[in-house]
């Protein structure tokens, strides 16, 4: 390792920023490695590698799951009434505000492109959060508010789903179960043993709730 004889500070190797003329080349094993040391793994010198790869893998898995859910939206047996879709969106936004806090997640917006009828499956930014709240109600034991997403292919199905979402955010017990931890719950779960209180949103649920009208979901 080149060292400034006056200050004792490390000097850059050849090819590094600020390297003086005639600076020695970096050894194969990286800074501070003895001569003949094995080369560093790719990306190790820049502090890259496993952490970035793990984060990227998690993001890719979440995106793949959202895409799979969005793609499972049923084909409508009749053109949806845009007013009914907008009503469903309003109820979902109201539930998100009560369950997660006002403005804690982006508002769901349905773009009907100026049409009064929608003869396509529900867009991903509507269907994905709808599936998420349905799963949440199931996990919390509020079966009276659950529905079969496969039955949302008609205006009657939309009316029923909107009514159930409205009942969710109007039910004080439901909202309390979502927003309050269970009795005796630990303030913080120990690493490696995370357990959610009944009704509490997992990171995965939040990811689904935060699904926005991105192009891949809108066209799913």
C-alpha cells in the first residue's frame, strides 16, 4: 500500500482518483492485500454485491407477485359501468385512509379514458388493492366481508365488492382490529421471528395496497 512518508496517509493506487504519476498498480487482492493475494470478487471494491442483489431480488419477487395478481382479474361478462368502478375506487381509498392513515399511501385513480363503459378487466391498480383487502379480511376472521375475486366480472359483482369494502371501513371493530395491536403484543418482534398482530399490515400487504397505475399493471 503506497503511503505518504510525511503524513502516513494512504495514497491512491494507479487508476484511482488522485493517483500521482508513477503510482504503483493495485494488488490483485485489493487495497492492503499482500503481493500474490487472490483477486477480489467482482463488485467487492465498490461495496456492492450480496446486499444489493438481495434487495433487487425482493423487489423483483414483489413486482412479479403484483403482476400475477393483476393478470388474474376476470374478464367481464358485460361492460362495467364506469360509475361503479369509480365507486369501488372511492371505497378502497376510504378504507386505506382509515386503516393506514390519511395520505399514507398514494390514492388509487381509475382512468376510464373518457368512456362511460369499461369492457376490459379491472386495471391492476384497482384489482390488486381489492385482492389485498379481501385477503386481509379473511386473515382477520371477518368472513362476512370477503368475496371471491373471480366473481368480479359483472356490475353486480362490483356493487357487492364496493358494499363490502364500505362495510369494512364503516365497522369500528374492523378498523380497531386493523389499527390496534393485539393484547400483550410485543412492541418489537425479535429479529428472525416477526409476527404480526391480527389485522396488522405486513410489508407485502402494504406493497399491494400501494400498487399504483403503472403501465404494466394498467395493461395487465
